[in-house]
C-alpha cells in the first residue's frame, strides 16, 4: 500500500498504525516500513493537531518548506556565473542550443574563488536554468600548432567588443579561416 500513497498520506498512515500498536509501535513500524522514526512522530503530531486543515489540498508539505533557491541564499551567484561563461559560450546565440566549453567542476571552482559555495551539481542546475545544454566533447581537427596565448587573445577581443558595444559603436563578427586539409590522415606508429 505504501508505494501508492503520497508523502503526507504515508506519514499519516504509518503514524496511525504506530499509535494503534501502542508501546513500541514507533520502532516496530519504522523497522517494517523503512521510514524513520522522526517521520512517524511528525505524522503523529499532525494527527494530534488540526494542522491538517492548514495544508492545501494536493500538497504534501506546508508552504515554505524545502530548500531555498541558491539565488536567495547567495545573491548574485547567477550573474557571476554568467560573467564566468560569457567568453566561453558556444552555439548560435539566436538558436535555442547553447553550451559552454568550461566544465561544471571548473566553473564550481571558479565560483568558490569568487566567494560562493556551489557544487558541480548546483552549477549544472543553474546552467540548465539559463538555457545551456550538455554537449559531448568532440575532437577539433586543426592543422599545425596553436598559439600559446590563444585563449587570452579571444578574451581580449571579447572585452574590446563589449567596450565598443557599450559605447554604441558597431561590433562586427568576421570569421576568417585559413585553408586546411579536412579529414583524418595517416598516423604512423604502433597500436
């Protein structure tokens, strides 16, 4: 019967069974059902009080229960996360598909450097709320070696673009590519 009940109904049912048993009922019902004694005693208190009428129909808990959102506990965390991923956002900004090249664990560490407490799970949730999706890593095929300060160059360009945009000056995005051969070429060596 327990799997068919919601949280509140389960709590009240187990509390009534524990009260019916009498002495040792809490322990016995707790062992049989696998529900903690605290939950059962909470159900007994709810049966004893008239607080059942205070809970709206269809709700299992009173209004205001549960964890508070991260933005309420740590104001500004979402804005800080946006600034951290702004230069590393990938995907078409006009499309619905956005992702970042930084991992959630790296973003979590960066947020802790800024004074916030955020696990990788919370960062993942915040990114999902902001419209970002998970994307699998893929190997970019490039010819030749990359510049050592390539990331710093793009961050500088991004800062310059923001500066000009704030002044009302036009900002152009021009993609220029060098010619390179496409495909996987022979990689001599041992397996």
